[in-house]
């Protein structure tokens, strides 16, 4: 049960990120925040989590940034799933 719920949450989050450009602006902004907010502290630590920015644009996450983003959100969803399954017992 935990594995299924964790997988659904992680894949749902990934799908929201993938389809963010096609969603309403307010929802797309919240999804973009779920990408950039966890990376800002990691960038402040000196990790190269962003690619080279184009003129007047946002920097995209680098491969390291995407990998660390998966780690951060996996930890968040693991805690959520543990809390939900513990509460359900």
C-alpha cells in the first residue's frame, strides 16, 4: 500500500511538472515553485543545480538539480505516506 501511494504521488507530481505550461497561470506558478523553491537553498550552498541562464530568463535546473529535486520530493512524499498509513492503522 505504501509503495503504491508513494508511486502515485511522485508520478502525479512529475506529470504536473511536465504539463505545467498547459495549465492555468496560477497553478503553473505553484508547480514552478515546487521545482525552484527546493533548489534555492541547495544553490546557496554552492551546488550547481541550475544551467546557464539565457538573457532575461529563468535558469533551468541542471541534471544535478533534477536529481536532487527527485531526492527532495521523494523524501517529502515518503514522510506524507508514512503519516497517512500510520494514521490509517
